[in-house]
C-alpha cells in the first residue's frame, strides 16, 4: 500500500505513544467545577511557560482568539492588526459577528505592522470614531509562510501600546516554533502581549486543545465567555494529559526537526527549473513554492501530486504551501521531492 506523505498542515499530527499512555492513566474530574486535576496542571504549566499569571484550556485556537477579543474590548471598539492576520482572514468573521468589533488592518510583510503605522492608525478621541482598544499580533505568521516577526518590532509595539493605553493580544498558535527558531524561551516573546493564545494540536502533536494565558482577572472573565461559547467541557483529563506531554521540553525541542525538514524541502524544490522559493522566509515549518512554469498551475500540481500520494495545499494559481510536521520524516521529504520531479516530467511529455 502506497504511503501518503501529508504536507498540507501540521494539524494532521497524531498523539505520540507517550501521550496515549499518560492520557489513559490520567485521573478525571469535572473541569467546569475546576475539579479536573490534569486540566489544572496543564493550565498552571502553560501560564508558567508563557510568563503569565493564569491560563485557560479551550477546545480551539479560534475560540481562544475570540475570547481574547471579548475580554479586552467592548462592542463597537476598533482593533488594529496586520491585514493578513489569521484573526481577520480565517476565523469566520467572529471578530465582527460575535465580538462586534471594527477592524483597522495594516500591511506588515515581515509579520507585524510598523509601530509608527500603528500609532497613526490609533483613533483620536472623537464621538464620531470607534475607540481604538486593542492591537493583535501573530507569531509565527501563518499567511506569510510561518515567518517569525522581529522580536524588537514586537517589543516596540508593546511599548507603544503601553504609552497609548492599549492592550495587546498575541495569536501564538505556533509560538513554540518561533521560540525554537529564535532560540529563546516562549515567555520572552509572550512578554510582548497582555494575553497570548497557544495551540497544542499543531506541531506539538496533541489531538485537541489550545490555551489562553494572561492576567488572572482577564482569565477569570475568559471562563465566563468559554461557557457562553459552548467551550465548557467536563472530564478533560485525557486531553489535558496529552497537552502536558505536548509542552514538555523534549517535545518542544523536537520542533527543530520540522524546521530542518522544511529547509531541506525548500532547498530541493528551488533546484527545479521554474520553481521559486524565498529561502530567507523558510524560518520554521512552512515552505511557500512559487510556480513560474507555463501551463502549470498550483491546483494542477497539487492534483498530480495527490494521485501519487503527496498532499499539498494550493493557495493561489501560482503558490503551493507545504507544511512539515512530526508525521513527515527526512526520507519522506526526499521522496516527496522525487515525486514532484516525476510528475513534472510526465506533465512535460504530455
């Protein structure tokens, strides 16, 4: 049977054997009453790793970001974020439909808006304008290929926010990829925001779950919104046990392997005629491939590869996204590149 090499997203990761063993031995309790010991342990661990007072376990990162918007703002307020931020483009419009917020979008191709552009975007105090209340950041930045915004820039944005009386939320779904890339603790990046959301179910490999961390008062308010949005789970211990393993030092360090595999993939793809990859932006576990070949679209390439057992994501007519994870080995990367070459050869002949 042909092995499928899945390079679509790092959400395809499966729990490790260690996670499974730990999970099914875990004690259970009603987490809505604060009685699930594994959830309490996971929330304390996440808060410590992120340098925050408290954290809350949630079923998804989308819910985590939405709750952050709700605890920081009032309906009709305005949020400043990078124009391709996941919160704006890929969370079903919850920022408007549920939180009732205005969006001020600013371009920032290194993953974050320029601090002075943010300063200019802050609304004057005028009854005709929405009130600027929150700045949202993203690290790593999903739509720009998993790039890591400069830490100095995030620090400057946090300083600006403090000067202007604004709060900052960080969508850190892949924050630990950024931490590994920069070689610094995750809490040093999280310090650039008042609240931070992290995902456990991407490169870290847990089956379900995200956490929102921040000041204790805001996290207590987040518990109300979690219940309101239907995220109040009960016996969460098995899921949270997987999350505890996901946040272990060895599992976080393992992300470097995904980064190396992404780099290997990029360096091999760029050798193929008619393919371009900006190697300076292959920083974590994403590769954006630009197709410069006549009569070949990203959608056609993805379809050809799928027939041969290699799954990728076309994001436009000319761009294909590859994402590495623990489910993909170095040997799989080399096999995938070989498959790309073979389908291109076939396509050229036909």
